């Protein structure tokens, strides 16, 4: 389980990737596929509440095909985790 003192942030970053942060500025991984993102979330045992950074609403500005492409990637990764 994620340490309750660690806030988890999810952000869309350059190269059409989704980055995961434990705390502000502490990136623990980035993925361009749902499978890789699910692996990162599982490896770091991230569960429960996460916060989306603003770029998640404008993912096309960092290389995704659509403005919601990063959210779709996250949704698919969560589905894979079951």
C-alpha cells in the first residue's frame, strides 16, 4: 500500500508518456503503454487516490493524438490491474 504521507501525481509528459510521481518532483516512472504503466503502479504498490496534473487535460500538447489520450492510457492500465 502507498504510504499515506506520499501524494501520488499522474502527469502527461513529452513523448506521449504518462509519468507517475511520489510527492512533488519525485518521478518514479513513465510509460507510453497501458501495460508498462500498470507495471509501474503494481511495482510501487500504488492504490487508491491519485491526483492528475493539468497536462492530463491537454495531453495533445505533449505528443498524444488527442487531448484525453493520457487519461485513456491510465484508464486502460487500471483495467489491466483488475
